[in-house]
C-alpha cells in the first residue's frame, strides 16, 4: 500500500501547476473546496487541490476495499467502517494527515524565505547608502583637485592617481568582508591623508 500511495502521490504531483502551489493545500477540506469553487467562478482551470483531495479519498478507499477483500488472510490492516459518518471522518482525517505536515513545512519554508528577504533588504540598504556616499566623495575629491592644480600640480597628480585607485577598487569589489591589509591600503589611497 505504501508503494501504491507513492505512485498516486507522484501522479498527483504532476498535476500541480507550480512548485509553490503545494503549500496552499489546507488540512481543512472545506477551505480547499472553497478555493476550488472560487477559481471555477473566476476562471476555468483545473484545481490541483481538488485532485489531491480526490487522491487522498481514493487511496483510503482502495485501502478499505483491499482490507475488506483480504480480511480473512490478515495481510492488510484497515478500518472497516460500518457507519457513513465514520467513513467521512476517516476520509477527512486522511486529508488532515497530509495537510497538517504540509502547513508545518510551509511555515518553516516561509521563515527561511523571510530570512533571505531580510538579508536582501539589508544588502539593498547598504548598496543604496554606498551609492549615495560615492558621488559626494567624488565631487569633493574633484573640487580638491581643482583647487590644488594651480598651486601644487604634483600634489594634484598624486590625488588623481589615488582617486583612480579608489575608483578601481570600488568597481571590482562586491564583498562586504575585506581583508585588513586591503582595507588599510584602501585607507592609504584616500587623497586627504
């Protein structure tokens, strides 16, 4: 029966439109039915969640059917519900047994995605700050060069060389972590030091 469930799960996963759509499956059956009806009213497209519900009900139904057929041999344990209410509860619990772990794993997946997003946001803030500082630094350095050109051309030339080294390093660096010797060489390149 485990192999049968695996085959059914593989066939159902082919029906899923995207990788992230599996995380929208709810252990509460009526939510899946509501989503199915909502998508049917808005657009005409198949709902993989209903396919998953049908697969859960079908696999549990096959288990009950096979259990009734081989009850004398005791090869397979399955509930043999006599009441329709027990049968409905059995089917709903099968759906919940699939949906609850999916929801738990989805929470973990969302937390990891949020951590990645937070890292990207902090990186974007850092890059935005860096792009704001660089033009001011460049304009100040160019003004220093303009003021120094007439009085001390040799010093102006040194400032230009240091500025070109700084700009070259800024263009080639993408890492926020830099070895100390590189950072000290970078500080030495500043024109006003």
